[in-house]
C-alpha cells in the first residue's frame, strides 16, 4: 500500500484545493492530510485563517478520498509526521518546489502544479470586490 501525505492550510476551500488532493490520492492508496493549526498559520503569515482549524479539518475529513487528517503544529516537525504516518510519497504544490527535497531520504517528494488562476488570496479579493 502506497501512503501519500500532504499538508496545507485549506482556508476558504476552493477547487484548487480539491484538485491537488485528488491528484495526490491518485499517486497511491491511502491519503493522509496535515491541516495547519491556527497558531502555525499565525506564526507563518502574522494573521489567522478565515476559518478555524476545526472547521478546516472538518471540511478535509469529509472529502471521500481523504483517509486520515491530523493537525500540523510545526513546520519543523515535518520529518516526524512523515515517519509517524509512514509516508511513501510527500505531495506539495509546486510553489514549494525544492523546499522539501531534504525528505527524499525517507520518501519520494512530488511537487504538483497548482490550479491556474485560483488561490485563497484571489478568492478573498474577489469576495471583497
């Protein structure tokens, strides 16, 4: 069984999020998703997500092809998460290309292209207008 793992904030869930999760799952049999906590997002971006970590986790848990969801508390713990969930493949968006190559000693690292012309920031801007 190939275990796939990916991480994200998944705030203001949109079709780009859905597509990267679908493509990640297509690489294996079991998809594990780490949802960034509110605290982790604040530490990275100096702002909180629109939706709480509980709401974001509930959305991801209810996607039929996602098998397991957990909270990602720290970027520094990626290796620990990969080992704990026995990841065969780490999938990230290609905006992170090269940033996770250090984990290729324990799993395959795949960077998938993002869905063109959609991002959470763009969706929020569209709503504001």
